[in-house]
C-alpha cells in the first residue's frame, strides 16, 4: 500500500533487487533497480469555491473526493499525494511543524493531519484525508442563504501508480464527489466534537484513458436537482516518472545489468538489444505527456496574457527543453543504420527521437517504433530519465504558474468548457433547418411545415402521418443509434449524462429560416455554426467569469411563471441553469398567481404585470445609486398556462414602457393556440369535468367556450395582439409525449386535423395561427431567432400508470429534470446572456 503522503516522484521499495557495479573509471557504487521505470498518473484537482444555488436546508456542508479505476485494475484507488492550501500562509509562523517545503520554498504542502486549525462562525477550516478509503475531505463550512459563495482555494492530487514496469493505464479513472451534510446547532462549535457528516448527494466523472496522459479542464460539480450547488474546480492530469532521482549511467556492455533486466522483465526482447514492448510504451507515453504539458503551458500563458518568464521565483525557458536543432536533424534511414550509445549523448539521442517521431504539425507520432526498438538498454534508460525529469520540472513549473494565476486560468478553462458544450452534447441533439410558409392557407394539401429528421423540406404528408408520432419515431431511432455508439472522448465525462447515454432526453432542434423581404437580417443560421451572429460579420463568443461580475449599466432580468395550480419554485431548475450561464441575472420567481390559476387569464396577466413592473423598478432604483441603468434585457420563461399568463401580461398598459426591452422568451409546453384539436380523449374528458364541477374560467378560455362567437373568445383576441414580436429570441419547447398540451399548440404550427376540417372552427384556428406567426415574422431592426425544440424523454423505466397514459408524466418531467435545459441553454448561451 502506498504511503499516506507519497512524494510526487514516488518512493523506493523496501527491498529492491539490486547489484553493486564498479565502473572501471570512477570506481563509484551504482545501482540498477526495476523501480527506475516506475510511473504514475497524477490527477490534481483545484477546488476554487462552493456556490450555493438552491440548497433547501441550512447547515454544515463538506465535499468528499475520492478516485478509483473504473475496472478495478492495478490498485483500485487513487491515493492522495499532496494537498496545497493556496491562501492560508499567515498562520505558518506559529505552526512551524505543520508544513514542509516541496521543491519550492514559496509553496507549502501540508502533511496528513496537519491542516490549519482555523475556526470561525462560517468555516471550520480542517481538511483531512481518510486512510481507510483514500479519500479527501474539504473543511466543513456553514451555508445560511441562497447564492452564497464559500472560497476554498485548495488543490488535492491523487496518484495512480502503474506499478513496477507496468504499461500506462488502459482503464478509465473515476472521480467521485460527495456532498456531506450535518444539521446546524445553536452552538456552531459543536461540530468539533459531536456532529457527524452524512452523504446527501453524489456526482461522478469519468476520465478516459486518453486523457490520463495529460488534460487541463474545467469540471463543474452540480450534484442533483435537490442539491443545486456549483463547485467550481479544474482538473489537471500528467503522466510522470516516479523515480526519486536520476541514476548514474550504467554501461550498456555490462552483462550484469542485462541479466537483472531479463530476470525482472522477461526475455521478450526485440531486435536483440532492445527492451520489452512495455518499456517502449512507457517511453512513448512520456513523450506524449511532455508534449501535451508543454502545449498547455504555452496555451494558458497566451490565453491569460502572462508570460512564463514572469513566474515568481522561476527561471523557465521552454526552449532549453526543445531537443530539435539544426545540428541534430536526421532521418529514419540514418537512425536505423545503428546507434552507438558510447558516441552519443542523451540530448542528441532524444533529439533524434523527437525528429523521427514528430509529425509535420508538431505532434508526436508513434506509428513507427523501429527507432525505439533499436536502442540499447542504456540508451532507452537515458531517454526515460531525461524525459521523466523534464516532465517533473515542467509539472512543477505549471503548478507554480497555476498558483499565481489560478483565477485567470480557471476562467479561461471555464470559457473553453462552455464553448465545447454544443459539440459534446450534440450526441443527443438533432438539428434541422426548414422554411415556414409566409401564410398558411386553408387547404388539406398545405402541410409544408413538416420535415424529416435531416431537416430537408418534404412534400405533403399522408393523412395518417401525425407530426407528434413522427417526432417520437425520429427520436427513438436516434436513441437506438446512441445505444450502439462507442463514445471515445478525450474530455472528462459527466456520469450523470454519460453513465447511461441511451436514457438521456433527445432534443430535436428546428431553427427556422423566415423569408422577410423587408428585413433581410432575419434568418436562421446554419445549425453547425459554433456561434450565432447578432449582426453583420459578428459572432457572439460569450465571456464567462467566475461569480457575478455585475455591470451597473446593464440590468438583465428574467421572470419565471408557473402553470396551472403550480408553485413559484416550479421552474427553479431552469432558473439555476440560467444563473450558471449568467450569474449576474436578476431572477423573479412569480408568486402573484400562486393558488389563483383557475380564474380569468386577463386578471392573472394583470397581477403578473404589476409584479414585474414593481420588480423592475426596484432593481432600477438600486442601480440608480451607481450611475443608473443604460441597458435593460427583460426575458420570460413560462411553463404550461404560465405562457398564456405572460402573453396576457404583455398586453397590459403598465408593461408598455418595457416592451422595447424584451429579449428572450422561452416557452415550455405552452398552449399558445388553446386546446382545439387535442387528440388526448382522456384529458379532454378531464377538462370537461373540470369545467362542469369547478367552473374554472381559464378552462373555458383554453377550450374557446368562453363566448358563443369564436372571434370574441379570449384566445382569438390574444393571438391578434402583438405579444411576441418584441422578443429578440423565441424558443418554443415541446414534447410529443406531453398529453396535457396539444403538440401543435405548444409549437405554434399547423394542425393536421384542422387542415381537413371544413367548419368555421378551422378557419378561426388558421387565423390564430397566422396571427402568431405574423408576429414572429414581423420586421425588426435587429435579428430575431425562432426555434422549436422537441424534447423526447426516455420512458422505458417509467411505470405504466395513469400519469403516463394521459401524458401528465412528460408534462411534469419538464419541472423535474434539467438535462433538456442544459442541452438547449448551453448550446445557445447567447440567448441567455
């Protein structure tokens, strides 16, 4: 078992097999041991802060971290090898025995059990390592309110030793984060003696084998829907030589050395004098790790604008580690004619290897191993030690660089991570692009809005080809392809999503191209574009930062409105995702209509309008103390009939001054065209009973039975009013599995049944549809994006009951999961900033 605080470079075994060798010239004692080729994967986790988004309980919290191999190979657990507390230095003078110098006099690494004992009202600052399961615990901290920040600024490293002369890891590593909780007592200091922390939530990440050679990535920990927090952290991985020092060169002609190697490593030798394939693999992996680390240091230095030469107490010149020089250039044919260790220094040897193994683009290519297999043991050992020590120096240099620039590095990695979300999560998103007719005509043959899974416009659908069924079929086919897909990623994988990819919701995204002769700027971008332009020649590249860096000149307000008999916290998961993208957003969880959703939509809209205006004025008054508000962005998110309440509120006169500030509208399963042509007979029967027994006015309005004249009904009038045209971005989220809201109504699109209906009702419906689409197509001086997002939940694990039969399960699933919101919002973050 590895020691509790093992040094980075490893340790010497208790009884290493060794022989004393006397060289003819120096007569000095030299040793050759199998430990010379011992290597280690080091995973350093920098924990920046704990941010409470929406924990339901006050109390003491703590983060527990552990690491293990996915398949249990080699040693099953990673071992904590070092802990670095970045921001606690002032107490060291009074605790001289609690810290020890590790390679750098300015970096203090605390021994196991020797963490600073700092007690305050909110922080009990004792981190610890559990030897039983090789886990690390941050210090406990007190959480008292929402959106509370707790700075941690600590780095813990886990070592995965590959063992004596083992190949580099071929298994993935699993990082496990546990949220520990203890209730809060009146006497906060009771935690020292009596409070026991219990696990409440778990979040795991998978590090693929490719990433174990080198990786630098932001890795946010969110836990689950009931423990909505954000742990800002980054993961840094390197593959290192674990020998403690460079051994003196051993003569390649020594028979004793060769016998020892054969004894411990077998007789599987290549080309007579080479080493086993395992040794070759180790050297190749060290090359790869070195190249990745050097490239990352350069990229990070350039990204944050800090030169390596400016590092505190470090004189790093990457050029001295570049082996390639004009005097060392050679080709493979020359290299294969023979290499003499006696006439070639290790620098020349490594330089030749680098030239041979390097591609034209600067990356290392190991497809041709003839050069490595032709080396003698001494030469390969020289390369191993040279590369290993350079890696150790570069790794230590990076840790110094990270310590000084940790916030800038984390912000840069956060931005890179956010930009990569669209590509990584595209596995579960199917993009398509279609054209919407200028006007829908009353004809059974006009059904050009439908499209196939590839986004190509198709002709007339067959009468029995229902759009909802078609969307479900496309999603299921895509889900089956995901189940057969082999995901081979170099990035850290969130096991909440990648743990069972076939059970993750599939989102079909339609970005509409709308032909507006008077407004050529209104069109839909290519769904493959990484960023959506907001003007001619401009691309949005959102700049992410840690924490709410508020701009006093900009007010970004988001209003969340619940549905029928809902609660003001129903949309808290979507709100949390919005705050992760834009920590500076001001969120209003509307309570004006809580327990009042059975009345008239006009009254509900009036109450919401007054609530929103009061909220905005309060925020503007606050900003006026700091120079006033120059720009206001007002966004709305609604669920179910909450969307009708939003549109009704926008017709109120008190909202008039704020209509020009409307930015993004996200409708989640909203019945924008009412409940006409609903195909759910069970739900329709329930609505009829609700109208008869409860006399709910809103139900009469939803079914357009509130007035004998259909043109005087609430929905007909609402669709004529301009409630959508002032939004810059309109996102309609729907699900074909939702039986509570008609599919066409949530998507504001043509209904198959209405196309073949020859009654007056179908004409009124067509007018309502065209009036809504006219608002979306209305000319604007700025770009407007209109998207439809179909969310198809995995229902294979759901128990078949009344909820699933009537479609309520999918309707409520929007409130109980946030994966669909993650996919949509992080794929298009510019809509939520």
